């Protein structure tokens, strides 16, 4: 660990201890600094911020950007003139370079682009150091001294179950960790057959397990069934909207702590869960603004259409007031866990909003959250995926814990039917799929898959 990271950990600890006003003060100072830096060094931001006052202290003063806009202006967006999209693409196309340094000094990550433009993100070492410091703050929130002792006693063996074969954030992290941890790290592909995955995990006996949340649910069933028999101290999941009760089931199955983090390639250190199921945002290093579809601030307690983020750590490719495209709900008031950082729940991608027409021709949208809360109330339902197959039909893919898939389907059908009826959409047909939920290219499960834009009526 470098001295720089230790300094950041110290600052992170002190900020948390001092509470709300220290967090706000750091956020404001870091934002002003980042905006000044972007204007001075990024041709894109210089042009975009031309009409703004000299010193900007609130994110609300800034125009909104998004992935599509920034990717279209990639070379101008970056502050290092050596970085070009052409060079970045050449790097991305070489799988041998996953986790290697880009231009000998940066980390390069891509997003899969399942919901549109593929993103190429360049991170500097300061970003990586802040990410490490935030990971440390996360782990010390989740684990007690006894847990750390058990992890050390278990040789610190860590297994990651993830999408391999691309420059995705998790794959790059795995490649970097492999260098320092060697045989103490096992990287398993989400595309591996479940039986093989179970065998490999039984052999490796990880004390730390890092799967996608949906994969953790599958593995918990294997552990409950006695086929998998590992004894991890912590499962660190990445958020992708499991029904709420599933996190407790995973914890019970493994008799382990379960932590959940939600981040984005644009801001790898965004947030981590507390014991009350909220995700606390590291807002000393990121500004987040829950907003409606017109980018107006939404009050805590009310669901937001999307969230705008400003990453206050990455100076090489500034992400400022950037539309992340995820729909979130901010908790009103302080969290019961005592953590002073603001807390959210993620309700799904705004790109997962389903659009229909009523019989009268009115346009109606249904948010993915509506289906998520529905799933929470159906016993036995492990995972589902709703696929819009035409403007008036939905195909539902199911996976249950037990054997009684028919009963689960009846409950799902009744629940979705009621939900549609409430929206005046009785004419929308439901079809039960023979196939289970399917992964997207990046290895994640999308809960709701709307019709592509051009086929929407
Ligand atoms: Zn909390």
C-alpha cells in the first residue's frame, strides 16, 4: 500500500467521524477544484463551460453530459493530449492487455454498451488510490476484528465470479489482483456451467467471495442443497436488484456477512450497503444528484428518474454532472445505521422503463421498480426477467428455489396482471418463457428488457 493511499484512508476515516458538515465541505472544495481543472485542461469542458462564472461551487450550475456526448468528443474530453480514441480502441481490442497500463500510466476500462453506446474510461492513479481508500472504508464498515482474523487465518483466499474476456472493471481488477495475490485469487467465469463452478469453489475454499448478486443467489441454493460446502467470511456482491429478502437468504445459507456495493465504471467507488439495506454514497468523493427526466432535483424520499454524478477523483477524464441512467431513491433523513453519508436504493436502469399504449392510445410507462417490489412479495421466486416482445406483450423468464415453478408462475402472472391493470394495460398479454433468465454480454442479468427504441409504437 502506498503512502498516498494511507493518507486517503486517514482522510476518509476522519471525514466520516466528523460527519455531515465535513463531508459537504470536502465535496464542495473538491468539486470547485475539479471544475477548474477540467476548464483549464480539457478542450471539451473549456468550450462547454465558457459562459459559466469563474468559480463554480455547486454542481447545479453545470450543464449535463452523458456517455454518448462524451464518447463523441473523446479526444477533446481527455486532459492528456496523448490519449486518443484511436489509441484507446487499439488497446481495448487486445485481450492480452486486460489490466495492463494504458500509455504506461493509466487504467483503461470499458462498459459493455448493452443499453447503447459503449464507454471507454481512462482512470489515473489518484482515482485508483481513492477507490482503494473507499474499499477500505467499506470493509471496515462491514467486518469486525474477528472477521479479519478469520480472513487472515483462511490465507485471504478470494474467489471472484465474473464476466471474463473484456476490459470490464471487474476483469481489470481481477487481472491486477492476480499479480499481487497469485494463487490466493481464483477467477471464475459466470459462463462456466454451475456444476463446474461448484466443484472449483469447493476445491478452492474461499474466505472472500465476490459474485454478481444474481450469481450469489444461485450459489446460495447450491450451498443449501449441500452440493456447495464452503465457509466464506464475506460475500461482496455487486448490486443488480435481487429481491430484498434474497440478501438475507444468501447470508443464512453461507452463515457469512453479505455486503453489497453499487458502482459504475464512471465512478468505481460510488457506494456500499449498510445493515439496513441502504447504499451509502461516498459523497466526499462524488457528487450525486437524483433528478427527474428534465434534470430537476428530486427530494429525498421520492423516486428519481436518473442520477447525475460528478466524480471528484479522476482528473485525466473528468466526469462532471454526468447522467448515469440509473433510477434511484434517496432515503429521507439520516439512516438508522448511523452512517452520516447519504443513502440510496437503486431501482433499475431508466433504460429498463417499459413503454406501452393504452386502448385509448395514451402512452404509459412502468418503472422497473414496480416489478422489483412485486418479486419481493412472491415466495420461492429467485430471479425473473421480463422481456417486452411487442408493444402489447411481455415474456417472463423465471427461476425459483424449489420445484414448484407452476405456483410461482401463477403468483407472478397474478401480480404482473394486477400491476398492468392498475396502469390501464389489461390488453397486454403475458407469456411464460421456457428458458431461464439470460445474461447480457457483460455477464449481468437485466430484470426488464424493453423493446428497442425503433420498434416502440
Ligand atoms: Zn445505513
